[in-house]
C-alpha cells in the first residue's frame, strides 16, 4: 500500500533522472498492477496529517508526504514501513 503523494514523488524523481518516458512507464506499471493499493489523498486526510503529525512533531522537519503516510498507516493499523529515512522510526513505526 502507498499513497498518491508517494506515487507523485517517485514519478517526479524518475522523470527527472531517467526521462519522461521512465516516469510514465512507472505510473502505468504501478497503477495497473492488481496487487498494489493506492490511497488517494484528499483534503481531509491532508488536514488530519498536518494536525496530527506536522504540528505534533514540529521539532522535526517531516515532509507532508511522510505525514500523510503516517496518517494512513495509523488509520489502517499498520506498524511497519518500507522506507529510506529515519522519520518513520522517530514517530514510532518500524522500518523494514
């Protein structure tokens, strides 16, 4: 499971580093795969993430993308994340 914000960040990175075609190929492959779930972020989820995570952890520089991921994980009852930064552990999740 991932969010539309993570999807957007991945697309942007691939498009900048490998070209527009690579970014589009990633989106096509990820959004059509049946074994992947994308949580499409709306205004309510964004506001909840800002209030619960960004305001609560204002002593840390968390990204909105990470805060939304934390919010989705909490809502879904998930405790483990595949991540490359330490922010997930800093707010109480386990990184695998």
